[in-house]
């Protein structure tokens, strides 16, 4: 922020394009208190939460099924890796054609953006389960459920938490983009609107708010990782 | 079960596995009898199938043919009442403390928290790890981890302890100390021990009886009664008798 203000006061950047720190902060305050913002915020949170809570459990469940089956693993894993490398943004117009511009399209695109990273992390998580650890459980008479809960779950937990963290980044990116592209509500729509109307202080404030929120989420998950993984080297 | 029945009886065991080139024989005509209370070492070159044989004895792997009875029970699936198993390094659960790792087999059977804690503590003391209950595996040395592993193998008090190259990953010095430690635990508990290794020295130092296996396909090529007196001492390794034992094994497996 200091650097930002320094650049501005020395006129190294065009002040018409980059608003001042104070201007952005006071806009941020105004925005945070406005009723309109709350409406958009709730819409975005709704999109994010629905997308996330559908994509993560589904992704993990499908990921485990694929990873545990020899046949489906060989067939589907390469396809999933290929699709993962395609930027999901190119599919957005298709989602609009298929689902319109309502709630359903946002969530569908959020899930589509998120699920591949979840699948790939789940494959890695299943791979990280050591066969020695499974043998130990079997030799001491563990049931299938006990093996799932006592060996698979703790073995996979570190990578799955990482999947949750990465999944949210992909989810936010997908949903904000979908809102910016075609939507009546949502923070993405607000930001796109401010940009088109040259409302730079508001635009800066919007970016700031979303950045802070996502960083906080990230840090929270990392805090959980630290807390639950004290046993790691 | 009569007292004359052997603790382990393997009859007509054959094992083949499927590879790209068809059926590959891995174990051929294995017949073993082990009396209760004995310390038996299975030694052989790597890839001879000795570890697979142990996994079959533990009920983790089904042989293509033949029967395995441990303490009278057919080992078609693992039976923790009969056999405890100690694996190579890194078989402890890194997310559990030393004590929780030892408790693990008991916790699978929903034994009361207090009972299993006491039992686990008793076993950790037996292997000389009192005071390390709350350490995580990554905070323990290689030798200490294997002690925890031995404690875990014994915690359900099975008559039979199976050990799959448990000291293979340890340095020479720790390996000798652990050997002595294991022998003293064995003297105290009088379990039947089946110990798999590729180390001739380890075999000769620990065993009452050595079963020598050939390179693949694995078959039993020699059985040696070890007549070194007990308790074994480090100095015995430099005796003529010890050297003869090692040489006898070496001559069979060197081809």
C-alpha cells in the first residue's frame, strides 16, 4: 500500500487509472455498509457455498471410486488430467447457452471449475495411502469400515485439506467470472459494472474486499492444516 | 490342541503368480513345521519369496495351493489372536503417538480405553520405551520405531510373532542391539518367532533353527539346527562355529 501511494504521489502511474489509497479505503468502507453490497455479497456467497459443497464431496467420492478401481482408473485418469489442463473459462459461453444466466448456471460453472482439481488431489490422496499401513490394519483384523476411517481418512487428510483450499480458489475464480460475464447479481457483476463505468475507487475497493476475504479463507484452512498435522515431519 | 501339535504347520504349499509371460512359479513345495516356543529364521536371497511366504502365514496372501495352520487355525485370513506381525520400518501410523500405535490393535476390538492404555504401557516398558509414550514416530529413531512395532505385534498376546525383515533398514550397530533386545524379549515372553531376513549373520545369531530358501522359484534347500548356546553373546560371532554356520548357508544360496 505504501508502494502504491508512493507510485501515485510521484505521478509514476496515471492517477486517472489508479485511484488513491485513501479513496479506495473510504469507498471500501462505504461499500461494506451499503445495502446493495450486502445483496450482491449474499448472492455470491450463495453461489460459492452451493458450488463448493456440491463439488468437494462429489469430487472426493468420485475420485476415490476412480482411484480404487483399476479399470476406471486407467480409463478416466488420463482424460481428467487432459481436461484439467484446459482453461475452464472457454466453456463459460456454453454454460450460458445450456443453463441461462441464473443461479443454476453460476453453480454449475463453479462446480465445473472446481471438480477437476478436487479429483486430481483425491487421486494423489489415495496414492498417498501406504500399502504397509493397510497391511498392518488387515493383519490386526480391521474391518473395511475401520480401514476406511482409521487408515484411509488420516492418510488422505493432509492432501484433502489442500484440495479444499485449492478447490475454493478455483471455485471463487469460476463463480466471480461467471458473475462478471453475465449476471444480475453478485460481487463479480458489481466489479464488472464499476469497471465498465470507470468507477475506479469502487473497483479498487471491490478487488480489495474480495482479496481479503479469499486470503482469510486460505489462511484459515492453512491454520487447520497446521493444527491437524502436528504429527508430520 | 495337543501340546505335541506344532505351532506352525505348512503342508504342500505352492505359489505361482501371473505375469506377462504366463504363470511364474514363486514358491515350490514348501513344507514347514515349527514347534511352539522356537525362534525360527527364514533366510534367502532377495526375491526368493520368503516375505511372500510370511505374508501367507499371516493370512494376508492366499497361496495357490497348500494349507497353513498356525496354532491349529487355517490362516486363510489374518487372525490377530494367533499371530502378531512386525513389518519393516515405516509401518507405524505417523498420526498416532507411540502409545496409540501400540493400542491400535486393541482399539480395533473396542477394548476399554483404560484397559488398552495399561496394556500398551506395559508393552512399551517391555521394549524399553517407558517415557516415550507421547512421541510421534517421526520423533523416534529407527530402532525405537521398531521397538514400538514389536510392542504393537505383542500387545494382543498372540502365541506367534512374525517378523518381516524388521531390522533391514537399521544401521549395523542398532541392528545388533535390536537383535539382543529381541532375544531378551523372546526369553521373557516365550513366543514362537518366525523371522525373515536376508542377513546370514542375523540368521545365525538369532535362530534355534534356520530355514534356507533358494533363489526364485523359492524352495527350502536346507534346515539348520543352530547349536550355539543361549543366551547369545556378541563375541560368539567371531567363533569358528558361527563362521561354519554362516558358510553353510552361504554355500547354498550363493549360486
